[in-house]
């Protein structure tokens, strides 16, 4: 008689089985459970799903992420701190000021006046983490040109570098063929965190610069190239990642192709950015007669080339030898005309060059696909008296049915040839094994296994090939037994746990001394 627990809060038994791989679903987790053990196993399974080491167990410790910085385990508190640090990470973004600013005559700098100040007004001065507009402290006399910078990743990309454009055309302004930029610099009283104003000591100015001829530093723009110009500028603002808005990821909006400069393809590519060319009109890129359009790799080798030849019917689209892998992942690949494979070899293969035909150009292999499969080779052609185009794989559906019956199912041509040869030579088809029962068993228990398992003195043959009910025979004490596909068939026997090991299950009891004979037909 089962024991009655009278103190459930202390005497509830532990789980009989610990399971952590139940597939999450409403049925598995809520509808099907009938006891608290299943509920606990469902919780274990979900914990396992949430565990980053899903190859292990639900109770395993967290793995040490050795490939990450610090190599430490991460708990919820660690992740909370990591997320906080990520949100507070400082980044720079451009802020466009569309107010026209006029540069004075004879000047290559401009002090920002009323209405011309950047946004935000809070100055982040020097190498700091302060949120605000990035400004360098003027290294000389405020109101004169200076090269004062807040160091960036390179000498030509300081953090206080401004984009400068023409206020009317919004084109870049050039100086000696080079783009004009600005450096934002603050007066002596404009220290870190102080607001930029138009009052003395807290003002800001732009010193105009360009990249030097060597391309490795910035230099002052000559007065004549910038004086009296009306400009717009774009500053750099330092923010935290959490302060980003959706438009911050749009770039290139302030830059356009220079109207008065030489436009190279590189300039066109750079200034295009991610802007859509058009959303309403289709455009065509035409290639001149006899010319080509080519896309090369970094080593200038041809990767893709279109050669125009419409006049002579010789237009060619080439994927060059510089391409290591030609990977086509289209849902449908439709080739309207035939193709030749390995055209540079000694015996190319034609696919559909002649409608419905796969063959080599030498004629030693031919497969026709006009409703039937026909094999043809050069010997049939050379022999002369062979009337047909080749050897058909099958001529009627009856032949296919007869083939299945004769060889015990859908066997390969090579298997059929071997079986036919064995039968012709009087050899046994498949395998046959005798075994004695060494241990009595009830119904529906595995009989056999490795080396006969627990109840036979010999291992029965592999029963996994062919069809179980058609391709194997079982004799028990000399009597032929009827197979069933499963226990529900209620025949004499049915498949056991491992057909590969010859295991079967009986609908009757096995007794010590019973003699078993199994014969496979495949």
C-alpha cells in the first residue's frame, strides 16, 4: 500500500526522471502535463533553451567566453552593466547648419556671429568625452587662422573637422583642386562644457583648411580661395549611442558633385552615397558599338565584361577567370537556349543544344529526354545495324512493375545485375541464418541483436533492406510465419528496435530450444 504523506511541504518526492529537452509548445508545456514532475521538466527544458551552452545540460555552469574581451562569464548583472556601457558609448555624428555664413574679405577664417552658431551650443573641448559640439581650443590669438585640432584617427581627420559647401549651390568649395574643410576652434573662455555664445571669451571660429599636396596633413587655405565666400557648414557632435535617432544613419546629404571641377568616376561614386537615383523612371546604360563595359578585381583582372557586338550578332557577356566561384542562388534558373559545358576541353557536353538531348560532342554519350530516357554511345552508332537511337531504360510501366517484383523492390541497376548473376549461378540471393532460442521471452520483446542479443545464439541477418513484409522470410520451428509492418497488424511478427541488427518482435512467446530460420531476399 502506498504511503500517505502528511507534511507535503517537506515530504514531496524528487522527480523520478529529469528531462531538459522537451520541445517548447503550448501543448507540451501546458495542455499535456498531468503532474508536477512534467511541469518541472518543462521549466528545465526552457532553462536549457535559454542557456547559451545548449549542447550541454540545463544545470551546466555558464561557459567562459574566452573569445571576448576579458574572457569572463556573464550573469544578468554583467549583461545589465554591459548594456548600460553600450548605451553610454560615445560616438560622433554630423550636424548640418543651413544658415549662410559670409567669410570676410582677405580672411581664411570666420568668427561665428548671431544666428550662425552650431547646434548644440555645449562645447566639448579637446580630448574629452563630454557630449556636445566638438571644438579645439585655439592655440594662438583668437580671430586669426590656426591649425588647432582635436586629434582623430589620422592627421587629416581630426574630430573638429567641418564639411564646408557653397551656400548657394551646396557644392564643395575647391582650393587648388582640393576640397576646402574647416576646423572649429574656441576662444579662451570656451572651456569644456561651456556654451558657445557670441560674447567675447566664449566665441567660436572656423579656420579653413585643405589636405596638403602630400596627402598626409592639413594646411591653411589661401585667402584668395575662400574670402567673401558664402558657406554652409557641418559640425561634429559627440553623443551617446542611446541618443541616436533614425536620421543619423543617413549620410552624404550635404555633399554634391562640384560644378566647377573635373568629375571623375571616383568622385561620382563617392558623392552618390546611398541616395536612390530615381524611383519613377527606368534608365538604360548603353555600351557603344564595338566597345565593352568591364568590372575588374583589385588586381585589375577581368571579373565581369560586356562586349557590345549587336551589329554582327557577337555581343558577349563574360564572367572572367578572375572569378573564383560563380555562385547562382536564384529561385528559378531559366536558360532559354542550350548550353555547352567544358567548351575548352577535348569532349564538351551539350545540354539542350539539340532540343531534349544531353550528349557529348563526340557522340560517345547520349541521353534523350523526350518522354523517355534513352542511352546511346559511339559503339551503337559505329555498329551500323542498331536501328534505334539507343537503349531505352524502360518501354512500358509493366516492365517497371515486373522489375520491382523480380528484385524485391526499387534496387539499383548494379544490384539487379548482381542478383540476376547470383540466381543464374544457383547462388542464394541475400542471406540466411539459423539460430536457437537460449532465453524464454514473452510477446512484444526484441528477439536477437548483436551476436544474437540476450536470447539467441547467433545474430540474425540485416533486415533493413527492401520491404520488411515482402523481402524477408521467418520460419519458427520449421513453420513459415506471417510478417506485419508493425504491432497493430497483429500478424506473427513485426520489426524490432534495430532491423540492421536483425531484431524482430513476436506476437507469441519464445521458448528455450525453439529453432529460428531467417532468409533475406535482397
